[in-house]
C-alpha cells in the first residue's frame, strides 16, 4: 500500500523541474576549493521550502550547505548528501567538449556539462525530492536533512600542490559528521546508474622515491654513480609484477582492486647536464572492504628491499599520503532492504546490489557508524558516446529521465523511512 502522500508528491517531480534544477547547478562553477556559490544556491532553495538552513564553514570561504526539516521526534532520521565540488575546474587545456564546461547544454533528453554526472545529478534529484515532501507538508516522524558538502573529489595535497584546491577525499563530510550533523541512515546520491550500492572500494596513495648521485651527466658511466631515474624504472617493473599478483588475490562482490602507476617525476628538465638525484613513482592502490593498509605497506617494503638487494643500491623510500578505506554495509541491514523496497515501489522493478569502484564519502559515514547507501541517477552513458570511451573521456552528461526516476525513489524512501516510528533498542 503506497503512502497517502505518494501521488501528491509525484506531481512535483516533472522532467522540466529536474532538468532546470540540474542545469542551474551545472551553470554554477564549483571546483574543489570554490564551492561557496553552489552552497548558497542550495540553502536558498531549501530555505524557500521551509527548511532550517545553515552554511557550515569548513574552511575560509568553503561552507557545507545544510537544510533540516524536523519530524515529530520519534521516527527514523534520514540524511541526503552529496558533494558540490566537480572533478575538474572547467578550464583545463587538455579537456575538450561541452561535458567538461560549467555551462549546461540540453539536447535530446540529456544534459551535458561539468558536474552533470558527478554528482550534481544526484544533488538535483535529491533536492527536488525533499522539496516535494516539504511543499506537500507531509507529516514525518523522523527528521529529514539535506547536506551538500565540499571537498570530496579524489585530490590530496602533496609537494608543491597545496591549498584548498587539493583538499578533497571527504573533507566536507568528515567536518559535517564531527560537528553534529548525523542521522540514523544516509543516502549518498553518487552516480550508481539507479542501482543500490551497499559497498565501495577503498584506496591507498603511495609515493616511492629513489635517490641518485650528484654528478655531471658526462660522468654517469663512472662506477658508483647511481641514476635515480634508472632506479625508479627498476622499481616500476617490479611493481607491475606485484600489481598483477595483488589484483588476483582480492575480490568483493565480483570486483577486483587495481593498481595504477599514476605519476612519475624525476630529474631536472631545465638542467639535463646533471645526473638525476631523485625520482619518484606514485601509485593509486585500490582496496576491497576489510583490507588492511599495513599489509600493503609490508608487501611494498619487501618489494623495495628485493630490488635494492638485486641492484646493489640503497632501498628506496616509501611514503603514503591518502588512505580512504573500503566500506561494506551488510546486505541484510534494514536500510539496504528499505532502499531496495523504495526502488521497486518507485520504478516497478528490482535493483541489484553493487559495489562502486571510485572513492566515495560513504566510507566516512559507515566508519562513523552512520549506515550509508549510495544511490543516484548518474552513471549511464549516452548511447552515442559509448564508442568514444568512458565518461571521463567524453565529458559528463546525465539523462533527464534518470533524474526523474531517482527523485521518485528518494520520495519513496523518505515516506517509508521517515514516516515510521524508530525501532526502540532494549
């Protein structure tokens, strides 16, 4: 039996309203470190719907956007959240196409533009959904909260790359939780292609540095001269072999982690007459839920010791500057069941349970014991773009019909979860 307010709420979830909302969001540039205008847009919209709003400053000029609609006080509380920052700034010279610009384009039922997929699509659907419940003045037992957060994109300060533009990987969500914005259950509106995702891979970022000898380049053949770039290439070859074994040993929900050699730096390009005294290899190491970062550290140390022994040189230095653990919410958890139920009620079909590969803030909510599920409209590729590669290659886009579908699922979840009294713990 559907909730009495179900049909009245649905009348607000029109394709035009979802389309216009996402396009407005895309047209507000919000790269990591510059999310303030987007935050103001969200609190303005939420305030007009009667939510209690707050701009929660995470750091100077970077606020989380929060809106709360208190329920009767005896129900289960629900938080919708998602990041406001976009994967790129929008002016990168190496990115071409309308899907990489903060200027929305609507064509054939699809919206193109920076953030259209990740993850303003989910923010737009969730915003229209909570507005619909508020406009119909649906009485809820539990509190309904919406939070747009800063700093989620997979970026981290390292070496000369410092400042707010590199403060990602859960900066806003951790601040949100630590400063009291919590809930019984959390829906993270990340792109999932309209499937319920109860798990996420984790990640470890490693830096391996080899040292060389200070020398003029004409003497590099002399005995005892160590070339740091040659040393790092030997290490790279060893890492490639280790990565294949590592990937084969771990799996979760049909997905395996992967290791990416993501960057190499070394030498002095402005003075090639000098033997390279330093070279570094940077690794993105994905992890399945439950893996220990310390095990990976020990494996890499063993690898570096072996390379040093074989080459007769010193062991390279190993450091880490990101750890974002994997997360898995038990499929039997009542929240997972509630999301599966909401999906089926709204869309008339069952959803599979999936694990997401890119990092997401769900790990922070779950590790703070705030059960979190990812569910969002983004992730589906335009049929004409599939031959050109993944979305990161062709530019971001989202289907309007998927925005509407997600908003329906969100409304169904609100009515089911916040409409019931919270179970009492004995």
